[in-house]
C-alpha cells in the first residue's frame, strides 16, 4: 500500500489488538504515530514530535527530533495494515521493549496501524 499523504494512526499488536506506545507494554495511553509517505525519507514520528529509529541494540526508540536512516512504511496483510521498518514486518517483544531481531525469550509481534486520521497535525486523537 503506497499512499502519497500524511498518515496518523494508532499502533496495536495484530494478534491481541492491545495498543500503546512502542516502548511500553500494551494498554493505555494510546500511542499516535505519523508517517509522511510523500517524504522519501519515510520517517515514523510519535505524538511528541520525536522520530523513531532502530538503535544499535535493535530496539525501537522514539526520542529525538533528528530523523534516522531507517525507512518506515505500511503494508497491507492478512492481519490488517502492518507497520514496516527497513522492509520488515516482524518485530519482537522482550519485556516492555520492541526489537527488530529476536533477543531470546521474546515473543513475535506484528505492529498493526489503525484509526487513520490522514494528518500529522493532530496526534492525540
């Protein structure tokens, strides 16, 4: 699915529908995210205007307004509209952190985008 406008959406675990911020256990508060798919950099932004990136330990973090080189997107799948990073839809949960590679004793996770708003201007829903 390639769209040419801003997308604001919630993230949830595709299997459980639990939602939240990427770096928290599922549940409230709802974590709103945005990708400007017309921007070739395909940056994922959180509601606090921080760009999300894969850190050296392969954990997803959203804490800096400076964009990284990671490429974020969305992809239609049988589970719904899934979030991708660097072409992959597979994520792993270890404790309350989300990783792009299995760190051992982690469970698999697909990040599902939902509640699309169509604009990055109003994150909080």
